[in-house]
């Protein structure tokens, strides 16, 4: 839900920014006679503003997951320690796939194949 809500925030912010820029440009008459050398800096500023808005909203949307990971695992040693100390696993898929998860993936794959095969052709 945080991901979908964050995209609405970005859409809302971008639409307000574009509307304000458009109204100011029309009111001052800049859109009719904008000098060509000024186009690149204006577009660069708009891209920068969109990038910072997107980054901020993505950070806000990821914050609950990061907090939950730190609260549940109590792992605060950073990524480098995790990279240098490998997990003690018996099988290649062990840390990622449990048996119920593999069974669910197989059932989902079979349901996908059956669903695609029952689609009408023509």
C-alpha cells in the first residue's frame, strides 16, 4: 500500500509543479518566446526536481520496511559484514526458498499455464 500511495504523491506533486509552471509561463508570456539557450537549463531543473521528489517519496515508502527489518532481525552490522560472512546453508536455494514457498510457486506456475491454455484463440 505504501508503494501505491507513494506514486500518488509523486503524481500529485508533479501535476501541481507542471500546472504552476504552465500558469506562470502563460501569464508572463515566456512560453511564446523562450530563448533556445534557456531550454536546456529549464529542462535540467525540472528533471532534477522530479528526481529529488521521486527519491524522497521512495525513501519515505521504504522506511517502514527498513525499520521492520532492523526491529525483527536486530542486524545492524551493515552490508559488508554480511557479504564477507557467508550463510551456512546445505542447499543452493535454502536461504530463499522454503518447501512451502516452493510448493506455492509450483502451484502458481501450474495455474498460470492452465489459465493461458484456457484463453480463447481467434
